[in-house]
C-alpha cells in the first residue's frame, strides 16, 4: 500500500499557508538559505532492515501488528518512510537475517521505491541454525582457527551478496571480547582479529569500504576486542585505505566526548560510517535526539566543520544510518521521528557562524564561542527541514500523513496482527 504522491500533495496544500509563514520568518534571518535547503534535500539517512519490527530486551518482547514478514515487505516499509520524507533513500541489510534470494528482483523492487543499498552488515555475534562451529567464545578473535575461518568466510559471503545488490560497504561489528579477567590474552585476541580482518579486507572490491564498528561493552562485560575508537582506529590504520571506523552513538561509556572523537577521526580521514540513536545509560537504541539533543548538535557541528575542512560532500562522504530498536513505539513512526531529528540538527549545525567562532577561538573568547553554538542550537529549524521536504515532493508533516492514512492499521489488515519481523 504505497502512499501516492497526490495524497501527499493534498495534505501539503492544507498546511501550505502556515508553513510559508514559518519558513519566511526563519529565511529572513539566514544569509544562504538556498544553499542550506539544497544540502538538506541531498542528505539521506539509511534505514536498517532490522529496525522495522518491534525490538525487545532479554526480558521480553511485545510485538506490534503488521510487521514485515520478509525482505520484500521490509523494502516496502522503507519505501513508505521515504515517500513521506524523501530523506530515507537507502536500506542497510543484515546477513543472514535478510538474505536476498533473488538479487535482481530485490534490487528492482528497491529501485521502484527510490532506494539504494547502503552498507551490508555481517553477523558473527550469534550462532545460526545448522552452523558448524560456535561463536560462544568469539568469532574473528577465536583461539580456534577453524572458528575464525568460518567467520571470515561469512563476511566474504556478505560482500558477495552486497556486490549483487550494488552496495559499496561492509560493516563489521564484533561481539568478541571476554566476560572475566584472565579469560583472554588481549594481545593475541587483537592479533587474531587483525589477521581475520586482513583476509576480509583483501576480499573487498576496489570501490568498497570496510567499516569497523566499536562498542564499549555488551554482550561481553569485562573486555571488548574492538571496544573503543582507539582500538578501531588502530585496526583500520593497519588494514589500509579502504578501512574506516564507524561511530555508533550508543556504543560509548557514559559522558564520553563523542564530538571530539568524531572531529579527530575526520581529521585523520578515518571516519567512514555513522549510526544514529540516542541513549540515557548505554546502548539504549532510543529515538535520535530524544534524550540528549544538545550532544547531537555538538556532534553534527563537528561533522560539518570537519567535512568542510576536508572538502567532503556532506551527503556522500560518510555512510549515514539509523541503528535503533523500538520496544514500545510503532517502528515506522519512530524512524520518521529519528530522521526528522537528524535533519533538524544537521540544519542547526549548518547555521553555525564559523568565521566568528574561529575568531572567538583565536581570541580565547569563551563566552562568544559558546554563544555562537547556542545561537544555532536554539534556532527552530523545523520550517527549513519542512521546506526541503516540500521541494523534494515529500510531506510537510510526515507523521501526520502516516496517521491520517492509517498506515499501520492497513499493514495489520494485510499482514496480520501477529507477524514477527525476521532477525529480532
Ligand atoms: Mn550500530
């Protein structure tokens, strides 16, 4: 049940007058408003195939209705989001949860919805039915060479699926680590992991990137073998020019200065991918911008500053993706909220007066520097984001259209009240 463009236009025409008033108000204060809107239109955030169903915790899962039952339906769901916001034009697949049995059919279906294939994700953090060897004690780090071999081969298989779909990146996140002191020799675990990654790296096509994602803890609670940005950075530096660090906002210890991490990785040319979410305590996977919006702004501020310093294209220089889980909300509504929060914050970061900020920094004028950042953060950029959507044929208010059109009710009618999305 795709949402037709004329339906979106009907809703927009009702809101047009109020929107125009709000847009004119903010546009009057911005020097380069057209340049900012162009950047907002170009910016696309990939949706992961595992975020379309209800998530859960180890204590329970409370599924909603109408969840996608297969890869085709996941693509349809992302197509719905993209039809409403024109800012979610890519899908990130997870293997083996979403193996494309017929790649050309899947590729064509995605193209119908205006979607591309973003980074492919491998999975060596759980055992699959019928799998020969277990990852209980790690995958690429495992003391048993045969286990490492199995995990390497899986990653190479994921690359092959990605090639068929037109993806250009592999994201590796490892649960590898240890739960108790003494369980692991840190140095040997690093060496085994590096050697395994080198094999995977050598299987990458010339135009591909490898993203190495780090995470401080969970599922292992004593050590993680790719536990922080320094460790990821060490691996990717050793691997070569096609290897990059991936930053997931929820994968840091509390109060880590993520904006500084982002800035330095960009300086070194090693920030490749980005996973958006928000958190209060750990890897909470909450809606982007729902808990710490100022932190998100400071991160975007460094992203924009760092990409501009390198002459990078904001839309394509880094792989942007949401990585969240939806325990209580309708996943599609949550994703619409997350993309909106990303666009609002990106727009705020584009408003920062960089010349004056640099002057203030050079004069040690701390107060002015802070004022400049907070001036941008306190600007209501929603009308700018809405204008970008309007010009790209999306809805002025995506969530309102989603609800008025009773999308979830229709999905439940079509798919049933008790479906379970694969992989969750
Ligand atoms: Mn992630």
